[in-house]
């Protein structure tokens, strides 16, 4: 009986220790690279990627996020409880530093947008920036498409953004514009 009591005490002590170790862990994330960019008809889905634009579309840019977590897979509770470590983001992107440009000029609402100039402030274009996890979604609405005049040719979109630890990220996307 005393042996059983000792086994139970040791098991409970290990379980408590496992809770303590698990609750003290932390996963650090850092935005480190230019990541992936693509054009999509409606929403981000790798199977929904397009290279010819014929209507409203979105550009999704997901910067490379690296996890700097310590793999503590020795806890007794991991198999019986859903546990996660605290997430800590070591850097974040700065929304106000975002720019988008095109390698060719185009017209928008009667105005000529020069090649290689930032047009992130145009109306009817929605920009969503996930500052912590490094994602940028640019939605070109139906109204934007109606007001924009692109030649039927290839256009290279270039996006730039900076992080609060002075890193600069850039990516390009080549698409064929086939609008009205």
C-alpha cells in the first residue's frame, strides 16, 4: 500500500511540474522575409490563385514568419489537455510604410497614375494589414475596376512595407490585365 502511495505522490508531483513547465513556455515569432504573394479572385486560397485579371480581385501578401519556440515536448499533460505556449511577436510591420506601385501607368477615374508611383491611397481599394503576423490583403473592388483603365498587357505590381525593427520587405507580382 505504501508503494502505491509513493507512486501516486510521484505521479502527482510530475503532473504538477508538467503544468508549471507548460505554463512557462513562450513562442517567439519574428517577421523575417518577403514571403509569398499572389492574385486571387475573391479570397486567399492557394487553389484560387490567378494570373489573368478580368474582374475584381485581391492581392494577398504573406510575409515569412519564423517561430523561435523551444520544443518542450516532455510534459505529461500534453496528451490529455490542449495546451499552447504564450505567443510573443518580436517585430511587427508598420501600416503607414505600406506602398503599392505598378511598372506601367494606368488611368483611374480620369487621372493618370504614373508608372512606379505609390497608389495605395486610391478610393475603392481596400487594404487590410495584419501588423503582427505580417499579412497584407489588397482588394480591388468592382467600382475600382470600373474606374480603372489598364491596357490589355502584363503589369508588375510591387509592394513594400517596413517593420518596427528597421527591416524592409518587398515583393512583386506579374499579372496579365484583361479588363473591358
